[in-house]
C-alpha cells in the first residue's frame, strides 16, 4: 500500500511538503512506489534513499493532493515512521484496520 504523511511546512521556499512511501519491504515496495509515482508524473530520479527502507518521494502540495486522489492513504507522521521501521525489519506494515 502507498501512504503519504500530512503536509508539513519545513520552512523551505517550496512550501509545505510530505513523504510518499510504500508499506512493502524490499524490491516489491520499490516497484510499487515507483509505479505509483510515475503515474502521477513524478520522475524516478527524484526517489530519495533509493534501495533502503527509508526510500521515499518528497511531494509538494499539488502532488500530495494528487497522490491522495490516486489512492494513497494519508497518515499521521507517527504512522509513517512505524511503517519505515517495519520495512527495516523486512516486514510489511499493517495498514488498516491495525493502524493504532
């Protein structure tokens, strides 16, 4: 599953941003994330921390809204961190109904 955390203003000149990740570990997660991002017009070369449990795309406000409309689940940043930790252990993060 693809998840995105809430927009947050980091004080950058690009405005608020969020992080787009897959909850699947390993290559399956990478493929899912890249496929989803490319469908939104996000270039593969913008993938950050590629090949690690922390891989993600940064999204501006427009891309964030498009990701949600395309099916990404918006979660609190704490849930996003738990998903990253699960991926580090090689586990798929349980999304719905076990979020909290």
